[in-house]
């Protein structure tokens, strides 16, 4: 199979997955037995209010027509109008997505050294005290739920040593420094949560690579251990970690839902929780499809990256 | 992608080794789990106050001998609430994971055995379910069920099953693809056994070790899922002393009585530590590499 065909198949499958996701979301929220309007307004709603909402959501149209209208809108970049505020969803989503992208970038900047350094220490001191201690710390952190981790950081840096704000309020008028201060704790929480998986995987990969012949060769020709580790072993150990990073990006979308709630940070995750609380179905659908698209996109990029970085897959 | 199957043959004899010969992680995990199970089973009988009893002392107080986890805004003893909540958290987590395991194993093994276009369609569908971040899928499923069912424990159990079934199915399918190649499956097929019978009598027994580790792995994260939903206000209904919900109820007390939030949090974390250690030890005995990645 040529590389172009491989890449093409992968991209087509991703699109198919997203179409299926849209069907699942639409099916869950709008086709399930029971009236959508009643589910939004509750059982005590008056018949007039229900009729009004039904007309607003075009609930009297056949399901198939509604699905294709919705999907067509998304493809044109039009997510419709939010129920609660009657504002276009694109206008509501844009600033929230901006905040979350900023937060995620900040988290990724912390995540890279946070996963590289422990893994490198573990791999170079394999089966020594340090290796075991980091493994145990890792397992403990793995077991700490995000909302507890966030709360612990909150207690540490806002209550015990009050140097950071407990509530991460930012808006368009906030300065860059205010943004940075507000984002620090949520970003650290997300970075730790992501690094846990990466450290484990990177350590195992590094050790596997360190045992390979070409690394032995590099050692035997007298290269200093640091150069062997960083220049010869690390690049090869990073390729499988790409996959974890993609999984992490997927995690990040769920993670921001929790972390933004813990720190009251006005991002995409908070918006999603709010829209769920108010049962704002058009807004929920838009948010979830975006979340799934990010996940599918990240996995696609990781796969494409793995194909392009692997010379063995490049023949033909 | 939580686990990579390395060997398919169950090494049951390995499970029969003596206690001191078990891996350290399994022994520590088992002890922690045992303590949690004892608390869950007996807690409701020895807690000093009722889980919803108000006026147990001055509200909003921190740690003391009489109230190790402090007292919340309504004057309820947080320690009693946390201990009483243990059986709820464990019940929801284990039953949800178990239903997810049963559905996932049936779908995955069947899909791997039958193959062809049935398998293709199922795989695409499972992939799509996995592409929705699990917490987001859980939340929309709860909202989709409607206000009438919100806070219903059965709904929560089904939601956990919905999250795990596709992930477990993917693992079960991978195991099935491996087992299908064996001669005894071919023989069973030639004997004219039905697909269902081959799946049940040939595939299932040979996939038990994969499924066992998969169950333990998922069960380890289920309490976090239950807690996360409770914390966000989409879990069990408010007076229920579920740990995530207690943490979110006491969030405003964090500056002057942090123990009211950290107490339930540490109970949750210790349960998950126990489950994860146990899983790691178990997978080591069964000769599997487990990557605790997919949260």
C-alpha cells in the first residue's frame, strides 16, 4: 500500500467516525423516546411554552430533515442559536474556546518537561531507588482524581501560601499577566494529569531503546552517557509517546470540564457544564461535536505523524 | 488503548501461589481494598452520627477528635457522611463496570469471531463512541435521560457501563482475533457449533485473563468517574453522601475547613490507589503488560 493511500484511508476513516459521532449525539439528545421540549423545560411546563419551544427547535419536522439541517449548518460553520441566550452559538463559543486553547497551550508547555525529566531520570537509573520512588509517586498521582488534585493545589497555593488567586476570573479586559496568574493552577493540574501517563510510557520506551543494538554501538564507540540518552535513545522513544500525547489531548477535553469547574475558569469546559445544566440542547450538540472533532483530529495527526516518522512504512 | 495483550493463554496456576509469593503491589492493594470493603460493609452500623443528621456540632468547623473530617454548612458530621458513602461508591463503581464488562465482552468477542462487515460496522460504531471524551459522553447521556431520571443510581450504573463497554469490547475483540486462529476453534467450527456456542465455550474461557485485568483496570477508574459526575452536579441526588458530591458541597469551606473537602477526597484517592495497585499486581501474575493510560 502506498503511503498516500494509507494516509487517505486514515483521513476518510476519521471523517466517517465524526459522521457517526454526530449521529450518536443527535440520536441521544433528540431521538430518544420522550419529548425533547418536555426534557428541556421539565414536567411542569405549560402546553403553550412547550409548543413555542417545539416551533423554535423545529421539532415538528421529521427527524431525518432535522438531522441534515443541523449537519448542513455545522458544515457551513453555523451552529444555530443558543436557547438560553438566543445568541448565535458561534459567538458564545469563540471566546470560551480561545480561553481553553490558551489554557491548554500553557498546560502543554508545563507538560513537556514534567514528563521528560522524570522519565529520563528513571531510564538512566533503571531499577535503582530513584526509579522505584518515581514509579510509586506516579501510581499515587494516577489515583488522584483531577478534582482532588486541583483542590489540593488550591489549598496549597491559595490557602496555605496565598500567592495565587483561588478563582480564575478573566475576561476580554484582563491583562496578559492576569491571564497568566489565573491560568497557572489549572494549567499545572492539567499538566500533571497528562504527564502521569506519558512518564510511564516514556520510561518503558526509553528502556527498550536503550537495550537495542544501535545504542550499545553508540556506547561502545565511547559517547558520553548523556549524549547517548538524549541524542540516540530519546528521539526513537518519542515516537510511541506521540500516541499518548494524542490520547492526552483527548483527555484534555474531558479534563478541562473538571478543572475549569474547580478553578471557575471561564473556558469551553465550563460552558459545556453550564449548557448541560440549562439543557441548552443546540449549545450542547455544538460543544460535543467540537470536542469529538478535536479528539479525532488529534488521533489522526498522531497516526499521520507515526506513519511519516517511521521509515519502514514509507516504502512503495 | 489501556492494555497490550502479550499472551492469551490464561496462567491460572500462577494465581494459586502463596500469599508471600504474590507481588508486593497486589498485597498492598488487597489490604487497602479489604479495609475499604470492611468500611463499606460495617460503616453504616458504627458511624457516630447519621449521614444526614443535622446539628451534630458547630457548623463549618474543622478537624477535631469528635469530628475528624469537620462539620459542613448544615451541621452534618462529614466523617459519618464519608464512611456511610463508601458502600454507595463501591456499589455504583463495581456494578457499572461489571455490566460494561458483560456487554463489552459479548460484543467484542462476537465481533472478533464473526469478522467481515458485521465486525467493520461494529468497530466504526465503537470507535465513534470512544471518540467522544468519556466524561462528556457520560454527561450527555445523563442529560438525555431527562430530569425525571437525574440522580437515579440505576442511570449512573448504566452510564458507567456505556462508557466502559466500547473500550472493553475493543480489548475483547483483539483477544478474540488472536484466539480464533487456534486449532480448537477451527475444530469447534467444523463440528458445526453455532457462533454463539463457539464464543461462549471456546473464546470466553480463553479470554478470561484479558477480561479480568480489563475489569480490574476499569473498576479502578470507576470511583473517579462517579466522583467526577457527583462533583459536577450530575451524579447522585444531593443528600446522598457520595464523595465527589460531598467535595463539591463543601467547596466553599475550603479556606477555613479544608478537611471537609480533603477528607472525602483522600478516601476516594486511597480506594483508587488500592484498586490500581491490585490491578498492577494481578496483571503481573497473569503475565500481561498493563498500561494505565486511558483515563
